[in-house]
């Protein structure tokens, strides 16, 4: 399976392909960036990026895509959300399957891969050099890697693992602890009015919310198996980047 990973940005929109059947350099057969100038009209930049994504997907012929989604209350979140919507429109038009990951989730996969230490019980902060190192080590790449491309590669790799699990190629026993938490997590409330209730928080249970199968050209309004879907106000991000509801008690 070849999966495209996207790291949206108006200045350096990173993209990379991960091939699950390859080894060494062939694991990332293509990668690159789309760039626009801050001097250009803002709506023109969005339109250009949308067309770039659509053209890329059609050229590569991929049917599975992973994409970072903006973290709200982050720097310039409104502008990033606008780009996110234009990107989603391009992928919907292209009729590909799509899964979303938050930036902390992607860093969690790379952190575990590099086996970064946890000094004093705190998580290692994954900076740009760390993400580049992880991408180069996994893909056998040498020479220069841009950090946007490295982030996109890890989006593609993480998305590939999700799609393989969804397809039944990877069983639960084949997943890493981070993947089990992000893909299959089930949250049981311990306190408050919702004590004893269960939310299926993992991406696997949130179709048409955190992942989409658009290759058939339509959605069917599936509701069964969804989690609460609250990734904004009233939620918090844990050590592997998955959003968990705060106990109301």
C-alpha cells in the first residue's frame, strides 16, 4: 500500500509518500513541499494549495491519505483551519480515503520509534531535528530532509498503520502501545453523572469524523460506533496525543 501524508502549511506545505511493502529508501519514493508567498492574496493562496493537493493525488494515484488537522487555540488557528478545509475539499473531490491525526499524535509515533527517554517522567519534546531523524531512520534516507517533509512522512506512516489495521492486515497484537491508544482507545467514566458510561475514543470507532472512506464517492451517515467527537472545548490531550473527555465530576 502506498499512502500519502500531508502536513498543511501556507508557506511550506509538506507531503510525502510511504510504501508499506518497501524497505530502505524505497519506503519514501517521493516527497516535497508546496509554497506560496505571504505577499499573495490570502484566498489565492488557499485556492492554489487546494489545486496542488488535487493534482498531487491524481498524479500519484493513491487512494489512502493521512492529514494533520489544526490544533485549536494554537498559533494562527483560524488560518490553518481555512487551509485544512480547502485541503479536505480537494481530497473529497479526488475520492480518496482519509484519516486525521493531531500533531502531538504524530510526534508520539516518532518518539516511540526513536525510543526517546523520559527524563524525570516527562515526555521528550519532539523538535524538528527529532522528526527529521525519525523519518530518515525509518526511510533509510540520507542527505537533506526538510522538517515539513519529515512530518508529512510520519503522517503517511501512521496513516498506513491505521489503514492496515482497519483492513485486518494488522491485528491488535501487532500494534504499538501508541497505536493501540490512538486507534482503539475506549474511555470509561469513573466519576460524575456519566460514571460507568463508555466512550469509544479511538479513531477506529469514529468513522465520518476522524476517518472517511470516500473512495466510493459518498458517505452514508454512519453513526454506529462513534465516540463523542469532541476535540475542542471540554477535552484534553494525553501523552499519546489522543483527546479524552475530562471527567465532569
